[in-house]
């Protein structure tokens, strides 16, 4: 009984960490894409 409870808790924590890591990766990729678009917009403004 106690062992099952511990296994369930560890499983839930592992899932939360996995979801958090996916969230961080998506957020990082969105920030990088935003910086790329900022550079493109700056370049277009300079050419104008």
C-alpha cells in the first residue's frame, strides 16, 4: 500500500517535470523566433 502511494507520487512528479520542460522549450523557441522577427523588422526599416 505504502509502496504504491510512493510510486504514484513519483510518477505524478515526473509527469509535471516533463510538462514543465516542454513548456520551457516552447517558450524559448517563441522568444528566439520573436528576436529573429525583430531583426528582420529592423532591417526592413533601415532599407525604407
